[in-house]
């Protein structure tokens, strides 16, 4: 048994997801590459967004890939950490915003 589910060397196998379903895998990679092309947002901006989302969804492969990519795009440590703080604030805020649902239930049940 492996020590962890997440092994760094598995990131390099990402392209292999087409092995069991080539058509859908290729469609995904076409879409993925289109998303990250320069457009209204720069590649640098998209990379920072991807890094933040990687932390919000807690994907170690994505964190690895987009840490490398943001550095390649010229971002510095402060920018990377600020992007992660944005993700943390949104994730925490979303949890707190859902507290309204709890408050509604409490009011319905106790009032």
C-alpha cells in the first residue's frame, strides 16, 4: 500500500486520463487549453485564479501545477499568498453566508 493517495509523480500522468475514454478526455483537454489561452484575462491572471481555486478545492496536484505556473508567469511569493488569502476569504465567507440557512431554521423552529 502507498503511504499517501497523492504522489507527486502522478501529476505527470494527468494526460493519461484519455486512456479509458479517449473521446471525452480529448474534449476536456481541448476545453482546458482553450480556457487558459490569453483572452480578456492574461495567462498570468488565469494562473493566479487557478492557484486560488486549487486551494479552495484542496487539490494537491493543482496546487503543485499552479504554484509552478504562477512562478513561471512572473508572480512572486506575496502575490501567490494573497491569491490564497482571497480563496480562504471566499471559502470562509461562503460558510458564514450559509449560516443564514441555520438562522432561518432556528427562527422557524423556535418562534
